[in-house]
C-alpha cells in the first residue's frame, strides 16, 4: 500500500519528449525547479502520487542479461539516490533515453517530469522516492471569473488535468540490490505500441511476493475451470460456478495457501486434481513464473480477484441465476415437449 500524507516534493525537472519516428525532437530544461508555492506543490503531489493509492502490484527493475547496471533507468536512478546533487543531470539522461526508444509512430509527444519526493510510505515504511511521469493527453478548460457587474468567460487549451496521470512510475530507495521497489501506471495507449513504457523504457518484472503469488494462482485456477475443464470433462456451468465459489471461499477463509489442501478441499477429484496441477505447471513454464506450493494469502489480491470471479448463470437473455451456496439445490433438466433446457431451484423462503 502506498500513501503520501507525509510526502514532500523536494525537486522537479521538466523536459519535453517528441516522437522520434515523426522527426520530432526533445527539449531539455537547463536546471531543475525547487517549488516554493505551497498550493502548487500540493497540486503536483496530488497529480503525481494520488493514482498510486490504488496500486497493489509492485515491480522491480530487471535486464535480460541479469545485470541490473545494464538497465538504463535503474542506472540513472541509482546515481541520484547515491548523490542528490546529480538529480537534474540524470533527469536529462532519462529524457534522452526515453526519446531514443520512442520510435513507434503512435507514441504521443508530451512533457516528462522527473520528481524527487521525501517521505513516501510504501508497505508501512517511509522512503525517499523518484517519480518519472509523462503527460500526453491535453484538454481544454473553461474559465469563469467576475468582471464588473457580471462574469467573463474564457478558456485555456492544451491544459493538463491533474486528476488524470497518463504514465508514471515511482521508484523507492529501498532494496536496491533486488532492483528497488517500483510502482507503475500506464493509463493511455493500452495497445501494442504502449509496451514501450513498462517493457522497453523501464524493463520491469513483477515482484514475486504474496500478493502476486495469490493473484497468479487464483487466475490460473479460474482459467482452469472456465477453459480447461471443458476439454476434458462434460461439466455444466452451474458446476463450474460451484468450483469457483469453493475456491473463493477457501481464499477468503484461509490465512495461507497449500496446494494439496486446496486441491483436496476445492476440487476433491483425483483426476481433476492431477489436471489442475499439470495446468499450473504449464502456466509456470509458459510465462516463466514460479508459483509456490505454499505461501501466505494476500487479502488485497483476493479482493481484487473477487471482482472477476463470476457466480452468475446466464440463461439466454431472460434470466440470470446467482449461485452463492449449495449447488445441490439447483438441478438441470430438459423438457421434451418444449425442447428446452430448464433449471429447478429449491429454497425455503423468499427474501
């Protein structure tokens, strides 16, 4: 969890980055800024940091050769954390590097902000942090102000909405040897050309902690139930929902995950258990992501995954049946006279 109620903005450098493929250039500031206006400083903190309050996934810098020093952003950021006097000169290097990799024709030009923050809290600890942000989306704002006996109306074009941060990353001065703790946001251009921010510019990998272990195994199980089971068994949608509900109950009630315990309690079928474990192994190999057989369950990850675990049985366009409990109280059949499927639902009283 990231909070910023104690944070302060110590230094800020602003550059403009064009699109190299479009023969646009970059414009570099000669010096950084030390903002004295408290209102402006608070607005910038809100613009830069408030989107991270909802971020749970933490990343680390990486490099294909497993040498962190070959990661350009890591290298420049590490220099600033070691010597704050090098803040602006390394912000310039970050701007030049971002320009060099902005080669896709659909990448938008925009301002690059490099900010140094003090006392940003992550996972209960206060750290200095460096933020790298890019604003690409501009909007038009109306301005109304009093004049004589009435009001005057004007507008401002190419303005920035402080409630909409386009791209950003927040790098915390902790766990340097592992690649720092990094939180990332990318709200624009979520298509193929957008990978340049996280994958090409930052070169990040997900930190393999309890949050990600929980999220990954829940996602693997959901895909196993919704996609894989149809290939091996004749299973109804009601049975699938029951399996998903059982898994959600397990993750909400248990403090730790154990693969064998989970398989026996939730799946409870020898062939199904073997199929799930093989499916999990295939996922780990395909995505080069190890999921431990035991780990502490992250409540934040369970809460997030609960939003995509569907317990709704949709019948044509006429009915939706929400299944939350005992699936033995719902039966499926076929009416020969009407040539239609039906469900029979048992209950004690209406609410």
